C-alpha cells in the first residue's frame, strides 16, 4: 500500500514538473478574449514590451466566451495566461475552470465601457429608447394590435416602431453569442426594453426563465446580422451602408468619430462623461482574468499586471483613457490595485 502511495505521489510530481517545464519553454505572455478589451490590452502590451526586458505579450481577439473556453482549458504552456472579458466570468465558466485544474483565478476590473449603437455620419443620428431597441431586435414581441401573447417580430422599419424615427429599414450589425458585448447588450438594452411592457414585466415575476428567453432571443430574419468579433470590420461596413447600425464598445466609436456617430439612448449620447457618471444607460464594467499558477513561471506576468494597474495606464489621466477606457473611481481603483498586487483569487462566482 505504501509503495502504491509513493508511486502515485511520484507520478503527480512528474506531471506537475512536466507542466512547469513546458511553461518555461514559452517566453511571452499569452492573452485571449474580448474584442472590446483588446485595444486596451494591446496598448499596455506595446508599452510594456518597449519599457521592460520582457517580450510584448501575444494577444488574440477571440471574444469573451471564446476566451474563457481557452483560458479554462487547463494549466500549462498550451493554455493562455490571461483572458480579457467585457463582462464578469459566469458561474458555469468558473466551474469549468475548476474542473480543469484552473483553481486560482485573479479577477482584474479595469474600468467601464459603453455599448453604442452607431451609424454612419452620412445618415441622421437616432434617439432611441430601450423599448425601441427591444422592438427592433427581439425575435418575438407583444402584438402591435394590443392583443394577448407574443408574435413573430413584424417590424421592418424604425418608423413602424416609433413615429419619431426615420423610415429606414432595420438593419443592425452586431456581435455573435460568444461575445461579452452581446451578453451585456442583451442584459442592458433588451431586458430593460422588455420590462417596458406590463405583460412582460408580469412574466418576469411569474416565470423568469421564459422571460429571459423572450428578451435574449434575437430575430433571425436578416434585421440583425452577426458580424463576428471584429469591431473594426463593423465600422467599415457602416461606411458602406449608411442606413445600418452597428453594436460595439465605446472605444471603437471614440477612435472613429470622423466616420460614425453614436445614437442617443434614453436621451443621452454615449460620451465619456455620461458613461462615467452612469447617465448613459448602456454602460458596463470591463475585466481581465489571470491564471495564478502561471505567475512566476511565464516571464513577465506580474510586471504586466503592474503596468496595467499603474496610474499612468488606467488612472484618471492615464493613456488608456485616451483609447476610450472610462477609469474606475479612485477608491475602487486603489482597492482593485491592492488585490492585484496580492494576487487575491476568486473564491466563488454567483
């Protein structure tokens, strides 16, 4: 029995050593995840690479969901060190990580972003409500005649939804289900819009799962076009099709103000100040997640974290603000910074 125990321990040690040896063979940080966080991570990586003795991290824009799938795959050189996310990690994703040996995860909340519905400057600017957005994009909506129940979305133009909107075809280019931007958009815009109807508000209290299916099911008749994870491509398509709208993070609007304009939502334009103050209703926090087991093994992770959470980067007047990141309030930023320095890990996700 004792020999069996010793043998098992020896095998475990060999396996752990093998993982660490493999990890040591990679000399740069591997980052995956959100296309929204991608530009922020990229500029930090560039400055980190130039100012330190470490190689600049390799960053892939896979979408938030795709990033967590790769990140939670396991520990070792074949798995990413960091996953960018335009929403918090889900309980199901956290459980997958745990099952695959990714036990210690450091959550880093980096700031805020707004989700914008933008169109070409060649077209008129829109002033939308969450109710308008829900009616434009939901697969099923309350019957226009005021009858009971839901019907397949009949609306073809914005004017049919709201007489103050243009008589233009509803065509919205947006992210796929794997995107954190899509998740946040559904929660912030579609759910809020659905709650504007008394019948659906009542349904939310009586049958939460059925209500969720209603507000999260996007129409599939061509009014909503999944445009992939490349937000730059959406910007280009808006230039070619002035009547279309695109859904993406505020940073992409901020970087392309010469080509596109953001729609008002709830009477408020998507500006830096409105997102920071909470006046703009479609705002959400941004994150990245770090595999603690890789810290001290993959060169430069701790130093990269230090650069990202420095005042010169994510502070009130930091260079990430120039890229469109809305900084955390000073007290929260200080707390997150302390947790990152201590490599404090998540204990549970609700």
